[in-house]
C-alpha cells in the first residue's frame, strides 16, 4: 500500500489548502449529521446524558479510526519515552470532553444554520489566542476592523424572530460560542506545544481520553437507554469518520503552517454547514442570517488579508 508521506504532502502549501478545505467540508457536515442522529435515536432537547453518551461513543470510534490511520499511513517512529502524556490528556479534556459537551448540548437548542455562522467566529478567536500565546503576533487595524464586523455579524444573527433566529439562548448560542472558544484555544495550543508529537497518535489518544470521560458522564446522567437502528449506527460511524479524518488533517496542517493564516479556511465550515443544513434539515435561511454570515465572513477575510 502507498504510504502517506505527511511531511512532503502537507508541507506543500497548495496541498495543505486543499486538504484543509476537505476537512472543513467534513466538519460542516457534522451539524446535520448530529441533528439527524438525534431524530433517528429519539433524543430530545432535555436528554443531556444521552447526548453526551452519543458524543462519547462517536469519539471513541474516532479514536480507533485514527489509530487505524496511524497503523496504515504513519512512517514516523514513535518513541514511547518521548510521548507527552500530560499534553495529550490536556487536549483530550479540552478539545474532546469539554468542547463537545458544550457542542452537543448547544446544537440541540439552536438551528444548524445559525450554529454554523456562530462557529465562523473561530477565526477571530484563533487570532486573539495566537496574539496572546504565540510570539510575534501583534494587533493591527485589520484585526480591529475584523473583530468589529464579526461581532456585528453575530449580534445581527441573533436578532429577529423565527425558528432560525429567535434571539440569544445560553444553552444554544452560548454553548456553541463556548465550544468554538475552546476549539480555538486548542488550535493554538497544538500549534505551540504539539510540534514534536506524532499527529496520528496525538489525535487518536486525545479522542480516547476525552471519549472515556464523556461515556462515563453520559452513563451517569442518562435517564434511558439509547435506541440504535441501522441508520443511527451509520450516522454514528460517519460522525466518527468526520472527527478522525478532519482532526488528523487539521493537526498535520498546523504542524507545518501558521495557525493564524490557516484559520482563514475555517470560513468554509459555516458555508458548508449552512448549505447542508438547509438541504438536509429543511431549515430556513433568513435575511438576518444572510447579513450575519456576510459580516462574519467579511471580517474573517479582512483578518487574513495579506497572509495567504
């Protein structure tokens, strides 16, 4: 089998851009996938334990798939005595356990289109964390203008009436914002501290760590057993594939390229997520959502102008 030569393939900027967009499509498809899974398994808005348990099962499977990628594609020697278990556990707690508890609960209280737009603020938050944690990143006029536009976009997205834009809700909008913030923090942490870690092992191990915590939490909080159907199993498997593949690609890209610069490509997540939510979930795309998306995307473009 042809070996995946990570160093040569994703060090090339054009290849890194293409693979980043593929990862963003996978992440964008996660929103309708999760919502459809809830419907198929009969999980309601109040079934917090069941949501966390489903998330835990998904990411445990994602960890196994990532370790399969490690076995098939990895050519980098992994020295057991050089594995940074403290960093892996930290990423597992933050990126899988905490981020996705907020995400899975929040997504059940908010429309998929709206969630996609809020998640676009990830680009701004990545730059803020980069500025605070990575040497050489300083604030400039572009950043200030981008943050103003992005903030205005999020505010407009939460104005108006209707199912897709019913105002700010802590357990919906608030939780998605918290999830996005944790994700942005982890993006910069991986860029700063994950350079020496094997990308496959880092992702696979942190998925397993985070998922075990989620499964335990979900079992404690669950009020009923999960209802599995062939379609539910397929959706759960696809969700695991999304995580394993997208996170692995993204982690490898961040090893070779700037987190601030490549944060630009996360613009594709709200585009793909909104389109897929409209097509598969039948959600409405209101004027407020359209204006909010234009402002958020414009802010992100200004933020990254001149970097690419």
